[in-house]
């Protein structure tokens, strides 16, 4: 298990005023997703292929 902290970044689709923010952190085998406005927010941990499928669906929908 890695002890290196994740480097989170705000989604480019999040609003600029901070009330709808999604943050993502990437690792070689996992994509982590969280809601930035919740302290100690639950995180999703997705395989890269699942993340790619999600993004493809989100862009089309």
C-alpha cells in the first residue's frame, strides 16, 4: 500500500465559484474521484478502463 498522498485536481467541468466541484486524482492502476465540498468526502476508486467508459458516456449524454 502506498503512503504517497494523492494529487487532487478540480475537474474542468466544475463551476468556477466552488459550489459544484468534482476532484480527480490519478494513479497508474486507479482513478480516484471525490466531491471537493465535503470534508473527508467518500471517494470512488475506478479502474482506468471504467473511467474511460464513464467519460465517454458523460460526453455523449
